[in-house]
């Protein structure tokens, strides 16, 4: 009896399972088939149009060219669909001969899979004029989709390239940082394009649509427009920028023209490059050629170039001296060198400057005066005050990844190299050599501090949408320091306007300016060398970097002009003519008001 009961139980269970399988596989089949054909709801993000960038006079310097991208339906590489795939590709090549057939196939294969049910991008951009004659014909084909796809374009090509920056295809890192980059496909990589990327790219829209089992759109249920076209207005005057770029032809270095409140009218790094080559991508050959250049065209030297400041730092150090026990009337006798232990520290002038006070030391750039002053003041106070003046810190400019440079000190060297400090290093620091490193923008900011007594935050942007950028000025000087600024300013005036001034013979501007030249060595000079080679006698990459930082007009400072020429030799000789022409152009364009 028990055996019969067990057999009956198992039979009942198996019968129930068989009935359930039959119901799912046969009876319910029609129900699920009908359900799969019913429309379902799908949400699609809509990419916004990237905002334009314009100069101070609303001239467009980064715009969007109207065009389209081409997409193909997925799963066309399956055996049953292969003929259709080839047919679509051949039709595209026939109607649009400029398309690369191999590249389209490659792009399709890369993204096609059983798990992908979305249309696949095979061509990123086709110009509006090219696609419009065949748009209707292509758009009627069920396997081809034509979507709007603006392309970034830089009408001035290489002008202000490092400041404007560029957009390029978003990589995995970009997408991980910004999900919108996945939708748009492009993102800001450098310069203003990167710094203000979130604002420029806008906010995506969204539409709700009904699709059938074949993932085809049946009906649009709702639509939320994207928020794009966010305009960014810069302080840059593109015509002034073009003019200054012409002055720098054949030279390597950086230049910044900034008002005393920090608004940057012109900023450039040389050599530069055509921004448009990055939008669509460049060949490996072209990239390798640019990357291998010893002049580093990819480096934005304004904020990423680190150089010894040389004598360009003497106005700031002179202010440190005057507020730490050295009087402007105190004199040092310069014989051409001083001895410290077994080492000789030379002045640039072999026969020396004789009796020298602060103003003369700045005017004629006497190294011995600053050597002696550094031994009295000491590296601790020198580095402390220079850091307070904002050297060794970011200027705050609206460019990505700004470098801070190095203001050397005992603590810095101990932390960096685990070594003690020497007095010889204090002397090297006093003339802007040794471990001392700055960016050209930092020197421009220091010049503004000397000219006005307040520290500006350099900025490229003028307006973000309808919001005007508010200039930021900081008080970093004590009242005691501000009271001594006229002495430093007088020295800088004499650099450009008085006999024996290091820039006197090179400045021919219609505007009276004040400034400081600098010659920053890139190679050391051995102790046993009695007679130094002149800069033009050295091989190019062994020549010193040339600095000339200025402000003008002298009595009512309005603008800062800082020029750094790599391997240019003497600052006044290499940059004096450039600076003079820049001030004349500012006068011509009405930026400098005659008084």
C-alpha cells in the first residue's frame, strides 16, 4: 500500500510539472508574443550644444560647425543580415564619397554585439553642406539614422591656442569623471575649454518615447529641451593677440598683457599649434613630431613653464630688503664679485658697479648688492616674505593645473632633498637662480603688486553668460611695505628711462613705462672660468632665458606687460622691442588713456 502511495505521489508531481511546462511553452506563447509586440516606454538623453567662446569684442573664437553623424542599426553583421550591412555601407560611400569605408566598418565592428540594441555611430561628423543633398534619401532607410552633431571649430586656429584650449573625444577617464561626456562624446581637454567645461557643455535634455519590440520609435510622449549655447566672453582681444603673435614669430617663450585688476587682454605661449587638429584627431606622425620638439609646443608656458626668474625677481626682493633692516640709502661697493668661503660669486658686470644703493641696484641690476643684502636679511625672511607676496602659490588664474613654482628655503630643501641649506644658496636665491622657479604669470602678478600695492587675481573670463566676473584684489603688503614701494618703482622707472638702465637702449615706447630685465642662466659657470662667454657666443640651448616685466604708464599704472624669451639672452635686448610695440598697440587701440 505504501509503495502504491509513493508511486502515485511522484506521478502526480511529474504530471503537474509537465502541465506547467506545457502552459509556459505552448499555451502562454501567444500571450507573451503579443506582449512583446506591445509598445514600451524608453527614455533618451538629448545632448546640448556646447557654448561658444568670444573675445572682449564678441568676436567668436570657439564655435560649433553644423553637421551630422551617421548611425547604423545593430546586429547587421549576423549572417542573415550581412548582405544588408554591405548594401548600407556601399550606399553611404556612393552618396558621400568622402567617407572612409574601412573606418566605418571598423567603427561598427567595435561596438556591435548581441547585448547592444542601440544604433551604432560609424561616422562622427559630416558637414551640413555635404549631407543635405542626400539627407532625405538616407533618412528613409530603416537601418540608417542621421543625427545632428555639431563640431567644435576654432576660426583663429593657433592664435591664443594654449589659453583657449581644445575639445577632443572623451576617453574612459573623462566619462568616469563626467557622465555627460559619454552622451556628448567630446570634452574640454585644455585651457578655458577644460576649466569651464561644465558650464560650456550645458545640461542635457530628455525625451520619452514609445518603441516596439524592434526598438523602433513609435511615438514621442514628452520632450524636455537641453540647455546649451552657454556663451563665455573673455577679456582677450583677439586682434591684439594676433598682433603680438606676429611679434613672437620664430621665438620661444611666453607673453602676458594684463590690466592692473587682473583682466588678461593677451596671453600666449610659443610655439603654438592649430587647435582644430585635436578635434578630429591627428596622425601619430604629427603628434610625435610635436611631442618630440625641444621647444615643447604642447606646454602652456604661461602657467606650466617653470623658469629661474633671474633679475626679474629683484623688485620683489628689494621690497623685502627695505622692510627688513636695509635702508634705500645704504650703499654696497660692487667690485664685480664677492667671496664666500672658497667660492666666488660674480656680478654680471665684470668690473663692478662701484658704490651702489637700492635704486641703482635695480636700475643696473647689480648682483653684488643683492648678494650682500641676502646675507644681512637671511633666507628665512626672504622666503617667508616672498611666499606672503604669493610666489610659490597659484596665481588663481582660470586655467587648469596651474604650477606653483619653488621659493627655496631651508625647510623646502630639507623636505625635498633631506639636505641642509648653505649660505651660497642664499646668494643664488637673491639673484633668482639656484632652486628658484617661477611661471611667467607669477612674475606678471608680482609686477602688478609692485605697481599698485595690491595683488590681483589674473583672469581670462569677462562674462559667464550674463554674469560679469568680479575682479579680486588682495592686500598682502603691510603699511610699512606699501610706504617703501615708491623706491622700488623709481628703480624700475630708471631701468627703462635713465642712462645705464638695463633696458634704456631697447625701450622706444610712446608710453612712459617702468620695468625690470632679467637674464636667467640655464647652465652653471665653473669657478675657474675667468672670462664669461657672451650670450650670443653660446649654443642656442645654453643661452640664458630673457625676462622683461613692465608696467605702464609709469605714474598711473594701467597695464602689465611681461615677456619671457627662452634662450633669448639679455632681457632688454631680447624683449625690449617687443614690449615697446605692445605698449604702442595698446595706445593705438585706446586701452591706454593719455594723461
